[in-house]
C-alpha cells in the first residue's frame, strides 16, 4: 500500500468529496483541491436538492434519463450514510413533490401522465432488486392525478396536477456532514482557495497546475470540477467536440412562514419550483427571471448584481410563481423579500439551445458519468445532484478498485 499522496482530485463538491472519502478509506493518500474556503460550498450547496426519479424528464421519450436518475436515486442514501447517521440523513428529507402542468406546457397533461406511467414502471422494476430503497423507502406510493389542487389562477391556468413520491433533501445538512468527514479524514489533504488551470502529463505522473504553482507528480487525477470541468479538460489536451450549454441560474431562500406550503414543480418548459425544508427555509426559483446568463463557450462569467436588482428579481419571480400557485403571493408581504438570500450556480449540460426548445438536449441527462480520457486521468460529469454519489463511486472504483467488502455498486 502506498504511503505517498498518489491521487489528486479537483473539485470538492458532493462528487469530488465522496470520491476522496471512498479512496481515502481504501488507504489512498488524497490531495483535494477546491477554489472555495471549504468543501461543498458551491453548486452542491445551492441547488434544490431534488433526488430525481425522472418525472421532470418528459422530453426524453426513450426513458434513458429516467433510468439514470432512478439508478442514482436508489443509491443516494446508502452512499451518503457511509458518512452520516441514518437519523441525521432522515432529517434532511422533504415532503413529496406535486407536479403541476400549466396550459402552454411543452407536454400536455395526457402526455405527462403517460411519461409518469413509464417512470413508475421503471421505478417498480428497479425497487424489486435487493438492497435498494428511495431515501429509506421501499414501498413507494404510485403517482396520481389530483382531483382538486391549490394551483392555477386566471393569470396562470393549470391543466392538471399530480402527486408523486419524489422528494428533495436539504443540501445544507448533507454538505455539513460530508464537509466534516472530509476535513477530519487523516488521508485527505484539503487545499482551500486553489484555482487549478490544467493538468500536465509527464513520464513520472500527472501535475496539478494553477495559481499555487505545480504539484505532483500524482499517479492518478480526477477532474471533479463543476462549471470548469470541460475548461480543465480542454486546457489539459482533451477537447470535446460535443455541443454544451452553460447557464447561470438563481433561486431565493425565504423563511418558512406560509402555512401548508406544498413542494411543487411546474413542467415542462421555462417555469419554476417551490421546495420547503424542515429547517425553516423555503427555496423558490422562477426560470424566466432567475436564469441570468448562458453561453455555449467553455466558461461563463457570473453576473454581478446590486442589492436593488436582487430584490427586483425576487419580487418579480415570486409574483410570477404566484400566478400558478397563489399561496406563494403571501411571501410578497414578508419583510425578508426586500433583503433576500439570493443564491446562484452554474449548470453545465449537453445541448445547443435552452429549455424553451422542446427538442433541446437539456431535456435529456443520460450521457453522464465518469470518462477516462487517458491513463490515470478521469473526468467526471456528475450530471445531477441525484447521480453525483453513484458516479463518485464509479470513478473511485475505476481509479483504485475497492475490496469486495467496500463495493457498494453491484456489477
């Protein structure tokens, strides 16, 4: 067993952190680089935490995206709970999601219902396998069409609404547990505030190059960066001719002051989400206003916003969401609305056009996962928060295979 630092990982989000922990548990010495001051402070913290079962991916009629999401979702809890207690994890899980279908959706209510039937059948098939569960549940209720619901108004008509078993987790709880595990592990050397610009290959191994200089050589490297992953691959000599689309999307966290608020996603198109966490926060996102920038290039510049512009974005987004879920309008009377906790992150996915294009590849997330571009070099496209733990283990198993006792993903 080597005692030197032999694996470098760039990106301490949920995927990079889990890969580091898994590899360290197998006796590998890890150097984990991140541009932030701590692990799990960027995209892995500011998303809605939905553990997708594929319901929202009605644009992929092949069912491949739903299968990918379900596979990741059914492994999510077992992988995360290697680093936090079952009870602590359970405290992060939200109530189930409703899906509301506005008039003008890219899919009609009947088409959505057919897609949901396909998802439900894939889910039933996958849950029949041994040692599988969805966030601790095995007997999931079937989706159902609601006969009455709180959604829609004259300004935002709703064609139909469905109850599903899909849930989110509180990303803050998950991040805190994984962060503590990473920082406490004796075989992980976390390098904060390190911006990596490329990897260099040499006869003696790989170097990690950035503003800090050049570290190495390392036998193996894992590029688990999020918005800069493809940029690092390109700078390291691995170009990608596929079409990609980077977006900078925002959301707002508000106090949980509206009674009986439901978790709901509007689909399919440029709509939004509402997620209520038990910790006293509500996540709201409205795509038409909160998607602030996009580019097909390798890097996207994060927009700078004044305080007044942030308040304007939040107020207009809440008002727009309230047309489809009137109860949301109560947030306009909350003092915090004018001093919002506005969060944002970059989304990088295959595609040549935005989600308002029904045939955009952004509606599909099946071509994701680790990609071994050279000997000792792995680039990890985590795809979604849902699939990040599964792919982190796949990458770890490829870089340094575990003993049979450590294997979590069945062959």
